[in-house]
C-alpha cells in the first residue's frame, strides 16, 4: 500500500512539473519584443514638439531618461545597449579607434571593419536569443552585420540610408506576420534621425521640431499597423535613443594641430572625444602640453574618473581628450571653426541624455522612472524574453522597476 501511494505521489509530482514547465515555455514563446532606436533623440525634444504617439506610449507604459555610455557616440552606444556592456568592456571603444590586438583600425564608414566579428566583444542580445532558440530580426543595428560568435540575427540588413523610415516600419510589421516557425520574437530597428538634423542645424533650432514631429508620424504609421495584429497584446515595445546632442560654437573651437606635432603620434582619431596614441617617448610631453589647451580635459587613460567606466581597454588611446560642451575639437591642418551640433561629450551632462519609452504587457503603466544607464537594455530584453543572460553591466533593480 505504501509503495503504491509513493508511486502515485511520484506520478502526480511529475505531471505537475511537466504542467508548470509547459506553461512557462508557452508563456515565453508567446512574448515578443520590438526595440526601435531613434538616433540622437535628446530627452528634452518631446517637450518641445507635438508628439501624440510618444505621449501615448508614456501613458500606456514607462518613460525614463536614458543615460548613454561613455563616449556618447552612436556605435559604442548601440553596441553597449545590445551587449549590456560599457564600451570599455565590449571593445567598441569609439566610432573610430586602433585595435592593437588585431593591428587594425575600426571605422564606422569601413564596411570590412564593421563586418569583422573580431572587433565585437561580449554577447549581443540577438546572439543570446538565437543560441537559446529564439529567432531575432534586425533592420539596421550596430553589430548585426558581423557574425559575432558565428551568429547573426535570422533576418538582418546591411545599412542603407536610402530605405524610407516607413518602409523599415512596414518590414518589421511584416516580420511579425511570418509563419510561426520562422517568426522572430526579438525585433530591433533603427532610424538615423533626428541625429542628422541635430548635427546640421544644432539642437536649439526650430528645424528640430519639424523632424521630431515627422518621426512621431513614422511611429504612428508603425503602431497603426501593428495594433491590427492578433499578437499585438503579446508585444512589448521599447523606443529609445543612443545619445543627445549639444550645440558647439566657433568661439570655443580647438584645433590640436596648433599645439602638437602630428608625427609624434602613431594614431590620431579626432573629434568628441579625441583618442590619441602618442609614440611612447612623447606621452609625457603631449600630456603636459594638453593640460594648457583651453576648453578640454585630457586624461591618461588610467586616470579617467570611475563614473565614466572607461580607460581599461587596450584599444583606448593612451591619451583621451574630452572637450567641454560647446567645444568642437579637431586635429587637422586647417582650422574649421563653425556652429553645429555634436555628441560624444560627458555622458552625464543633460545635453547627452536620451529618451526611453516602453509599453506592453510586461511594463508598468503611466509610470515615470528615474534616469538609468543604457547598458540596462540587454538585461531588460533578456528578462522580457525569458532568456538566460550572459554576463553584463546591467542593474536588475533598475530593470525590475520598469516591470509589473
Ligand atoms: Zn547616434
């Protein structure tokens, strides 16, 4: 009798376990995550324009400030969000840099470099997803053009700025209607505005408002279509940006060429910030000279303040020169002092802060959250999709604070 009840108990326990397991796996398979990045969308832009779609997202879900990683540039930040690792930890240390480990230069305009997986450390979220049997799709996201760990999203595209934004939206909607066995559950797409207009006319210009409103129109186009899908209630949406934008002025322009001899450097990557790779005999002299240059802060890489989480990766130049907000920094034969918009500056400055909106079945409703670091995206998406995350710099308290 005892033996029979024990067998019965084991059978019941087994079926309960099977039931729980199948319930969980169904739940995870039911979930979809769509992430859209609007490049250079500063956190104060929505307050300066009519953005009914963004406003409705905030009401339906969560809104927060989104702090870029240092340096506040496009490629390091898209890859930081994808991997949950600061650029210092993921190897994509700037838009352009020298990699001594590969004896090779990375430049965002160089297709061969962009497609070379050796430049990309860490594990982007689409690799985590594909490894765990969750299909992913990307319409332009930094890193998706390279087979990282031999893996790319099931669907991916080579960057082509001529594709209209609404066409990209339509493709994402079409992918959500693919047959279930090939349908991606993680979809990431990208729009290169309002970054372009911000650079051209400065973030203070009224031309920004026009672009912001037209982008809200693209969002409206997307949500109008996606709302009609049967799976709409299962989709978590995230709309974010990689960094903000700041105005720089001709009066505070700095050209390092007026202070330093070019031939004392192995590599120079000018801009905000500037990475310098001086010849070993010239490091101390260059550093001393740079301390006297106005409108910039120069660090030896090991002395960069901890809050920037930057300076340990071997690919970072020995000297990092960060201009103040308002200053454009060059290292070129001729001065070029103009008015314009730029980013790459101190990622803790309000001008560099980006947007973050999220709405869907997993998110709290009508909730404003404090500014958080953008490396939380990886952990957030992994949590939404029930994926086992790779090591990352995310903060689970910040992520849980967004969720129901
Ligand atoms: Zn950008």
